[in-house]
C-alpha cells in the first residue's frame, strides 16, 4: 500500500508559508519504519483537489492531507474527500457539539461558518483535535484511505502522533527494519556513489545525503547482519574517513579522540573566520583560537597546545592546512565539499576530519 502526503492551500503554492507539515509527517513515518511514496501540494481549487485525490486513489493508498478543514469558503478538503469517496456531507453530531463547546469556551457566538466544520463525509471517523475546532477525518475510500488533518502545525502534530500513526500501523503491519547512519568526512558523494555501484548491496536500501563538508550514508535492511557487513566493506575502503556509525558529529568524535590521547588543540583562523572555535569551544580539549586575516607562523603561537591547526590559502574548492602536532609540522592541500555559501563550515569540518584521521592512523 502506498503512502502519500498532500499539503493543501494557496499560501503553500505561492510561498507565503513554509510547509513544515510534510517534513514532520515524513520524519515521523520514517521513525516508525514507513517510507512515503510521494509528496504533493495543491491549491484551494475544489476541482484540482478532486483531480489529485482521484489520481492518488487509483492504487491502494493512504492519503494523508493537511490543510483545508477550516470554516471559510476556500476550505475544500472535506468536500473533496466526500466527492472522491462518493459520500454525502452530513452534520456530524459529535463534531458539532465539539465545535460548539470550544467556541463557547472562547466567549464567541456560534456562527454558521463554525458549523460548516461539522459537516463531514458520511461514515467517517473523527480524529480528535484538542487544540482547535476542526476535527480530523479518517475514511475508507474503496481500496484506499484518507487521513485529513488541519494545517496548523500545533494542531496537526499531536493529532498525527496520538492517533494517525496507530491507524497506519493497523493498515500496514510494520516489518522490522534495521538502520545505521554512517558519517564520513572528505568523501565526495560521487565517489561513494561509484563505490556503492561496484559492490553487492542486495537487500539493503542506501540513502546518500551530502552535507556541508560531510557525507551521511543511511543503511536500511530487514537483516541486521547485511548492514554490518556493508558497513565493514565501506570502512575497508574509506578507512578513518568513516568516523561514526552512531550519527555523531566530527567535532564530538575528535574531542573524544583528543581526550583519549591526552591532547589539546588550538586554531589559527583566517578563511574559517572563527567557525572552528564555534565547533570546538565547549570541548575540554580546546585551548583557544586566534582569528587573523594573515596566515601567521603556527610555530610561535599557543605554545601550550599539543595541536595547532591553520586552514589557509583558499583557491576555488581547495585550501592548505598547516598543522603542528607536538613537534611535528604537517602541510597538506585539502578539498572542501559543499556549497560556497557554507564554505567556512565545510572547511572547518574537513579540517577536523583530517586531524582525526591523522591521529587515528598515527596514534592508535
């Protein structure tokens, strides 16, 4: 059975509000082991909503909608659901008295527009809304199902968490899935993609997510042993650039490594403009940082630090990294990954990743 998420409202299409509902529902579904099959956005036109619903119900589907349940003329979700399911709109007494109670509690006189929210498709079940007047709707529609929720996130979220996820679990018995999130530093997404295509990944779903300076690889399978085996295959190929299988940050992993080796660290920053300090300032191993527009000599600063790092000389996507680790001086050229808008963060992450990798190879 397919799962679709539909956001309804002209304000979403014109960009006047950010659709956080789809993101939230997708994340909650993912946490429970379900994968949505598609996201859709549609305006307030009854005709367009009906056409979309008719297309989505051609296959066995659960259609989760947000928005369009309010009392105004442009709230057409309920009517669209009734039309597609070939149901009449009837006054739902439970919904009516719920609206009446909530309106009176606010000291507002009940209006005809309020009662509009109580006219619901015949035979639907209500999804309680404790934070608003619009009840949610759950209804079977031939071989598909509609779960319709308000668009206000503070109303939608508890309704989905407390009621809807249980409905979905009953409709689609969940198979146990195992997950592992691998985090790598200094590995381009294209390199990982090429490597993955050349190995056996049967029965393991792989999701690549390139972030600022890092690469996240999510492994999903019904067989935990296959995930462990694939993790080891990736580890064998990329070594200590695979720094976490627990979704940790590189700054946390490096901090733990520095503590284990009884080392501390300081930075001379120019092209990172203090971002290394932001990542490491609360770590026990952090000594300090000097921000300068000059690439000063790292030998004569922070003499109390075991490690001093200076990323500098940025040219395109490449930069030089000068390191002093105890009495040893290291200079290398690295490539940062990611959008230029996140350059400082990406260079900082790449710098910490290189230090971690060097320590693991030389101190471990």
